[in-house]
């Protein structure tokens, strides 16, 4: 789960990571009163759940209240990478002496939590990683090592980030605080870009990006509450609320499958028959008809979908529950593309009986079902 910069900065403050906290405005008038109380100059920052706001004109410094009003109005009218800007963070402007990059993430390829650093921050770190990987610093830690991390452990890395000794010590302190926050909040990413040294030589997190591990959110109701429904991708919201794993792709065959492995095999089989999957959808190993309804709704919201292949291997999932879910969905909204369905396993006979006469095409095997869905898709 993603959160906004202003929310991430509030967590930074709680964990002792120095940052420019600021206040949030939703109108240009709000922005002006905040700036008036804060003192000029201020930075106005679009709060959207996507990166590269600076380049898109979503981060601007204002020196006068007149500028605040005009810039706030402009930024609040922007759409950055499909995200409408509805909130604006107003922070005191910092005079920057230097910018660096500091991130903490899970490197799954080595099963370690890893600090990534770069003395040249602010810019696009993905670009630096590609063009000049030798500029990146790494500190790879097991979870156990992270849980007992000390400033001394961080010093070699911190000195690579900032040559000045007192500043390196401050960076090491920030790293220890990031480690505590990462574990305590079950984060999957904490990113500070830029981490700046200001005119007084003080370190500050000028930007903040935090991702929470969705699978651990149940332990943090206060973090779940940070979710901003206005800013979230509507598909992702439906999928999460319905406990579906859903990834939209660009093909024409919608897929609804129970189990991630079977879902991938289904996509491969569709490809084998020269079709192209419109999505990955794992409805999981449960028997809730509501999932079938939500799944079909997600699939059908993509107008490129020409046919749907429902591939169910019933174990814990009961085929009759899935059939009931699909029938209920067809009562709730119009399904105007052909559906091919393969139902095998628990309560298969009951499931097939329910859908007989419904106009859906029943396949006996996965191969047959995939092939029929591809053919129906080409015809419609
Ligand atoms: P991003 O583009 O979404 O990563 O937004 P950032 O918050 O990182 O801001 C982009 C850039 O704006 C930073 O790298 C800084 O160069 C600049 N910037 C942000 N805040 C300030 C500030 O307080 N003072 C100055 N001088 N520049 C800032
Ligand atoms: Mn940034």
C-alpha cells in the first residue's frame, strides 16, 4: 500500500527522521493561509501516489503570497500520470547545499533488507542505477541484523554518502531510525530522495516515499486508515477489498482462475493458442461467490476484452459456489462477451448443472477451454 508524502513525513517525525513536515491544503486559499503562518518562501507539492512530480510541474517554490495563490491553483488543477491532484503539501523552503539519495528496501534476489545510497540524489535514481551503477552504495542486512543495527554499523555506508564526518554521523542516525521504522511498520520500502544538507549543515528528508507490505497490514489498522480512496487506482481498490490478486494486461481474453499457479498456466495456454490474456486474476482458494462477482466486474471494465475464460480447479473452492457467483454477477450487470468455463473438482456436477442452459460454454479441459475462448474472442 502506498501513502502520500505528507503521511510518510508524519511517520518520519514519529521515528526521529528529520524532515520538513508542513501542512496540507485542498484549496489555493488554504495554501495562502498556511504559507502566511509558516513564513515565506514555501514549497508547494502535489500529493499524488506517483513519482516524478517535480518534472511534471507538481513541485514549486513560492516567494510571495501572490505566487502561492497562483501556483497552488495551477498545481491543484494538474493531473500527473493519471492521478488528479486534490491535495497540496505546503512546507518551508530549504536552502539546499547538497542532495543525496537514501533508500531501504527488500532485495528479494538475495533475501536481504538493503540500504541503497547515492551521493548524487534528487535526480532519477533508476537512471543512475542504469547508467552508473558504481555510484550506488549498498548495505545488505538480514532482518536480524537490521533489528540490532547500530550507528557504527552504518558508518562506512554513511561516509560514502556524505564525506563530511558530522554529516555522516547524522546520516547513520537516520539509517538506524529508518531500520526501526521499517520493521515496526512492516514497510516494503522507505525512500528519501532527496536527503539534503541545508545551509546550516543539517540533514533533512525533503521527500518521503513509504510502501507498506499489504500482507502485514492487518497488524497495523492505523496504517490501513491512511489509505486515500480518492488517490487509489479504482481497480486495485476493488481487488484489494474483494481479496483478489488482479493485474491488468493488454490482451483480449479475460481470465478468472483460482490459484496463482493455475492462473499463470492458464495465461500460458491462452498464448499457446495464439490468444493474449487481458489480465491475471487469482481468486484464491476460497468459495465466496462475491469474489466471482468482483472478478467479472474487474474483467469487464476493460473494453478490450472479447471473451472470458473461467478456469476453476475445485479443492477448497467449490464449483457450485463459483457457478452461483457467476450467475449472480450476470443478474447484476450485463455480460456482453462470451464466457467459456471449465469446472472440475469439488461439487463439479452441481456447478455444471447450475450453469447449464445459461448460455455459457462449458469446456472439459483447460486446453479445450483456452482454445475455445481464443476462438470466440476472434469471432466477436
Ligand atoms: P519528486 O519530483 O516527486 O521526487 O519531488 P521532490 O519532493 O523530490 O522534489 C523534487 C525536487 O524539488 C527536489 O529534488 C529538489 O531539488 C526540489 N525541492 C524540493 N523541495 C525543495 C526545497 O525546500 N528547496 C529547494 N531549493 N528545492 C526543493
Ligand atoms: Mn523525490
